[in-house]
């Protein structure tokens, strides 16, 4: 029997976060214990509303949602990526107002409380800027070793970053709050990095989306409607790509099944200062630094197996 992955998902719900929520809710080996929200793709208020809407769409309104920070430790938030995710963060698709509300507990306090209530049992999976997690660690450093695993959608080691950032080799999650990434990387937690090295080549193609639209249930079809905006944005940034990167869903999948990824153990740091390098991931890959390792870095992924499983969830639900 497959062991259940009990998960806290920290999201800045945008479009790929919505797909990640779908994966976490629909996968039979994942128990989504809580969702915490942050800024990033969109502002925190909108990301929180979107999270509640998507969970309700999925019939999972019982999942507790805790609202978190609305900016980075050092720099203010400047509005997110509406050109990628739409003005409302979910492809400008209007979903019904959610009937459920937030818990009233701050996201960082939810992370701390659940870690202490279930030591060694929970996987924390942040897929947006990592400020909520860093704040939780600043409040309660001891929780770093209470999580079974911390699986982070972040980093870009051997590939370029995304369009539009001043740091051309940074991924957006870590660029939004490099200080928070530094806190998490130096916390002593058992960390896996699922970065752009493996997420950018993992595509949901337009042909896959058409199949889901033809065979999926209402929630899956609605998610494909939302994702059309994301695909159009990708086509503008990467002409001819024919789909969109499954960044956040792949992180959730690897959190549940690490065998989906090929990993290397490295000492990883984050650049905090350079005008053109702030937010860059720096992995010390020298053999002489192996004793300093602090993260398992995904360098490849079994894309056919992951995509097959994701399509199964999207079309057979």
C-alpha cells in the first residue's frame, strides 16, 4: 500500500497553483491538511480568495486555509505577474464567490502549530515566494526538523530564469524574497528543491488540454479554461512552445513520490546583493563541498510518468 503523504501547501494562487491544488486534492496518496497563502503571482488577498474558490470547485472546501504575509521581508510587493496569470490570478475566469472563509490564524502560525502537533509526519510544500515559511522559522526555529520533508518549488541552477526579472538567472519565487530563501536554506530542514531545471521542460500541451476538456469532469474542464490564459502567456514568451510549464504541480508530485525525480545533494545558497544576480541560486557542486550539503536538488524528472499520472487525475475523476 502506498504511504499517505500528509501535506501543507503554501500557495500564491495563480494558475499553476490552482493545478497544484487539483493534484493535491485529487491524488489518492495525498492528504491536504492545510493551505496557506502568500503574495507572488497576485496579491495575498486575491491569492487567498482564489485558493478558497479552487478548493470549493474541487469539492474540498473543508481544507483549512490560512492567510499569510503580503510582502517580502525587505522589499514591498509590486503587483505580481498579471500578464501571466490574468488580472484576477486565475486567467480572468470568474468563479463563484467561496462560501468558506479563512481560519483567522496567520499562515506562519498554522505552519508552526501543525509541525508541533504532528512531528515527523507532515510534508511542507511551498510553491510561491517562501516568506511564510521563513517567518515561521524565525518565530520557531525548532520546527525546521519537525517536518518530514520541505519540498520547495524554487531555484534555477543550470538553466536561465524567467522573462522579465532584473536577475536573468533567478526564478521568480526566490527573486521575490531572497532573504526568506536564505533563512529556509540555512534552517537545517530536510529540503528538496524542485526548480526551473525540471519544471520548465515539463509541459501541459494544448493537445493534453483538449483531451481534458473532452473527458474531464466540471472541475477539470474549468481548470483548462483557466489555463488557456497561461498557455497564451507562454506562447508570447516562448513562441512555439505549445503548452505551459507545470511548475507547482510537479513540486507537489515529487513531494508525494520522490522517485519521480533524479536528485543531487548540494550545498545551495541564495545571492542577496548583486544588481544582476540578486535572487540567483548558487549550488556548490564541487566534490570538496559535499559535507556542507543542505538540499536535494532535482536535476531531472520522469516527465512521462508524471504527465501520465496528472492526466489520469484530470480525465478519470
